């Protein structure tokens, strides 16, 4: 956390499918959620969108949000994840749980490092600790933001906003194959390689290709 705040953390950026990234985080958290009989649902609106991010750090953001949701959701509860592109072209990912919730006047405190809001159930749960502050710091490192809304006893919603210059809206019909680029799988279409610079034939990708505009969809 101190390294992020000090600006000592660099991003190793690449083009990643948002649906693939979110599902990867869900697969990791599912065994923990299963033990508490918590259902984790993903309801994507733009699952085919590609985002230009640090894959490891963005996945960590999602894991932190999901872990926090599972931690503070009682057995047989639910966590819902939605991804969509808003009117400005930004990607919005929301994680909503049916957990214990937080009083509105305490929301700002849970985003502070090592901060735990006193509640009648906190003795049965680990504190929020660094999970949410790190998630906020990492999304801000990508030029985005994290916002929270909550009702005590009714659950919490955490929303991530990734700016439009990191989002590529892809028409589903264009995606038809998966190609290995170095050690990372990438989606490709019939004419454009989404991961390698045109003409590069070796196995190591040198440059990410920005998608050209397509009819009926916008690529930023």
C-alpha cells in the first residue's frame, strides 16, 4: 500500500477481455463462497469488451472486492457482479452483496488502511483491513475510481469506473478465435490481431494493437 501511495508501482499493461478477467476472479473466490452457501452471480452487459490494464493488478482489485463481499455476507446470501459501458464510454463494474452493510456516515472510514467500523457482527468477521483501500489505489492507478454505497443491514455496492480510453467495445460477431500470444491467451478477429504488432511473427508480443472502428460499435 505504501509503495502505491508513493508512486513506486508500475503498470504492466495489456489488452484483456473484461469477462475473462472477472470470471477468473470468481473462480478463485467460489470455494470460499461455497463454504458459506453464498451465491456469486455475474450479469455482464458488455462481457466482450477489451480493457487496457495491468492484468494481475486489475484481477487483484476484483479479488479484493469479492473477498470483502464474502467476508461480510451472512450464509445463504448473494453477491452480484455487473459490467457495462456507460454513455460516456467508461466501463462500470459493480459488486453488490446482501451483507451486513455499513452506515452511510462510516463509508469513508472503510476506505482508509487498517480501518474497521464497529458493528455487532464484526467480532465474527475479519476486518476489512487493506482490501478496499488497495482496490481503490489500484483502480486510481489506472485513471479510474471506486465508489461505495451501503445500507446498514441491507448490503453494500462497490462500483469501479475505468475510463473510456482504456476500454474497447467489441462487437461479439467479430470475435471468432483465441490465439496464444507469448504465454497469454488473446482474442483475435478475422483481420486484426488484438495482441501483436502486425508483421510480428515471433512468439513474444511487442506492441498492443488498438482496434479499428467497426460498424455498429465504438472502439476508443
